[in-house]
C-alpha cells in the first residue's frame, strides 16, 4: 500500500501513484531453438547461424541463419519459379483471396505476434499490440482490395508485374515493414525474397507459418535472414528485378550506386530529421502529447520521428515546462509490461550511436534534461532526453539520432519556421500545430516533407502514401502509389 498524505482539508491521497506490474504472457510465443531460411515453402537448413537476443535482457532467444550468397541464390530461384509457374498468371481475384487470408490470420494471431515483436525488438507491448499488429493486418486487407482492380487503378496503362522483388527491411517495425513490402508486391502479382534486419528476424520467421497456413503457393514468399552481407548479396543477384529498401541513408546510397545502370528498379525509404512546428496559437496540452508521441514512440526508432521541435519563441517557456513535467510520467522498462511507455533500445550498436550523439550535444553547448528514472541493469536502455539551447549547426540538430532524444529550437515568424524546418538533408515528414486552418495549408505547401501532419503526429493509414524528399529516399509506399513500383506499364 502506498502511504497516504493528508493535504489540508482535502481527502487523503497516496503520495505516490505506482502501477503494479502488468506483464503480458510471454508463453504465448513458442520459440524454436533454431531457424533456417524459408525457401520455396520449405525450411532450408542454414549453413551459418548466429544468436538473436532480447535487447531488454540480452538473453539469447534462438539461433537463426546468416544466409550465404548460395542460399540467397536458392531463394531467388524459388521466387522466379513461383513467378513463372503460376503466380503471375492466376486470376487477380485469386491473388486477393490469399492476401485476405493472410490479413485475417495476422488478426487471429495478433497477440502472439505482438509478444514476439516486443521480445525480439524491445518495443513496448502496448505499441506492438495497438500499432504494429493492427496496421500490419490493415496493410494486407488494403492491398487485397487492389489486387483485382489494377486496371482501374491505372486506366489504359495495362499494368503487369515486375517479377521477383528483393526486399530489405529494418528493425524498428519488423513485421509492419514486412507488410508494407510484401502486400503491394503480391497484390501486383510479383513474388518476393525478403530479408529482415539482423537484430529482429523472429516475426518474419513466424510470418512464414502464416504463409503456410494461408496455403500461399510455395516460393511466392521467401525469407532469408542475415546481416548486411546477405542484403548486399540479394541486391547484387541478377535474378532480382526490383529492390525495395528501408534503412539508413548510408546503405541506401550504396545500393543506389550498386544498381545504377543495371536496369533493376529501386525504391528507397531512408532516414529523417523531422521538424515538429508549434505555433503560439496551438493547444499546448495537445501539442505536448503530440511531441511525446512524435519522439518517444518506439524509443524514437522511427524514420519519421519528430526529432526537432521548433517552438514559437513566445510560448517556448510554458511549452517546455509542460513537456518536462510530462516526461516525468513516462514509464521506462520491461517491454512486455502493458504499462510501459518506453522500452529497450534495439541493440548495443544503436545505444552506442545514441550515446555518442548525446555526448556531442552536450559538448557543443546544448542543455540536457532527463527526467529521473531508474533504468534496468541488464539490456540496452536510454532515458527520454530533451535538449534545449540547440543551434541549427549542432550535430543533434542535423543528424538522425534514432533514439528517444529531442532537440528544441525556437523561431519567431512562420518564414523562419519554414526555413529552419527545411534546413536538413532529409525530407520525410513534419508536424504543424496551430488553430489556424489557413496556416496549416500554407505550411504544408512550403515544408519539403513527404508527410505533413497537422495537430497530430505519427498517424498511419495503408491508404495514405508514405515516402521522402532529398536524402530520405524516393518512391512511395502505401496507397495506390505504393503499387506502382511493383508494376510495369505498356
Ligand atoms: P542499416 O541500413 O545498416 O540496416 C537496414 C537493413 O539493411 C538491415 O536489414 C541490414 O541488414 C541491411 N543492410 C545493411 N547493409 C547492407 C548492404 N550493404 N546491402 C544491403 N542491405 C544492407 O541500418 P542500421 O545499421 O541498422 O542502423 C543505422 C542507422 O540507420 C540508424 O541509427 C538510423 O539512423 C538509420 N535507420 C533508419 C531506418 C529507417 O526506417 N529509415 C531504419 C533503420 C536504421
Ligand atoms: Mg548498418
């Protein structure tokens, strides 16, 4: 029982509100000791393996394969076989049926998938349960609807599938990024070889079960696991017609160089350094919620995270005050606890990167604030952090930190806000907070960002295209636009 404190004549209240632990059941997930590659509908015994861990405890969860070029080759051949021997010719309505099945199975097994996603990736169960899983299923439902309507989506253009797609996804939304890649590719009649990120392969491997349960023809979906070497092997493979990549700008540029002149199609969804712009007429409490969701959601491992807060100078003090008080209420800890707001950092490598950039912020002269919070001893953790007094030239205002770290800058006029917001090599997303509709529209016109949210942040819908400008990449995922990279036209 918490101690009761008597406050003058008011009823006694506990001096500290605490949440009892509310852990989700880990045993919803049955892990195998060892996983192979999923090729042509069968499990291929891997030549080399490595251990994948739980980043919140550093405990090994399973052995998974590190695919060699020969194994990648087998997967690409299986995809080619499936493409030529049936999948590209079956009726589009048949294809849609498989996608609907996958969507429904994901819904049925969503609790299991959510636990696995949190276990292997460190994200709070509340987020995997309420965001990753519903959105993954929604993506399959959405593209199932397009499969037999391609002629209407692209009238008079005679769409046909590209062939075999090589797809490489990152670790921040493992199953959701898989869905963003696989659903439109299949709807358009392609077959795929997908490589999950090395730190988070398990939900993609469980997805192979779903593929079997849906009785998808063998070879339509192939999954190979491994690190960047496997990814590079897939990019180089001559049997691949199209590469879809989500990850770092650095690797995106390398892939771009590699594919130049090969005729292979390429879409890139890369990093970001989004501005979340708060005008003086914004509803401050709502804005604070949007700021928190913008940067602390998924530990800030979000390409479209609102990592640069641009506040109009006149409201800077009250807003930052409210934000700091709100941060004190964030619960950092066990990803499988339903009350957790901020989970574990995905990997030691990512934690080191965050620490290095935060140290550079302090050195360059920014003022750091972290709410008091006790971090677990094992595993990879970083406290929610806010930097004020940030100059545009500081690394923390320029580089993608990809962690729970917010850099605050101020502005006086809308022009200055636009100039500062656009002053980055990236252009993936932005947020605008104001009561004025006209100002929202004016800002949306002038911000060089693929997505501009108004009085909200980090909202996703499969019908809405997503993608960047400049070094954030090219090509769109989601919506009708998301089908185009997987189609050829006469
Ligand atoms: P990364 O770009 O190295 O990894 C993303 C995916 O690409 C993984 O599946 C990886 O195995 C694969 N990959 C790595 N090297 C490759 C290569 N040469 N050819 C083909 N595939 C390759 O990103 P990393 O190292 O995990 O994270 C570094 C930084 O990148 C992060 O701190 C963050 O700033 C950014 N990032 C951005 C993401 C986004 O959603 N835009 C996602 C992940 C990371
Ligand atoms: Mg890397």
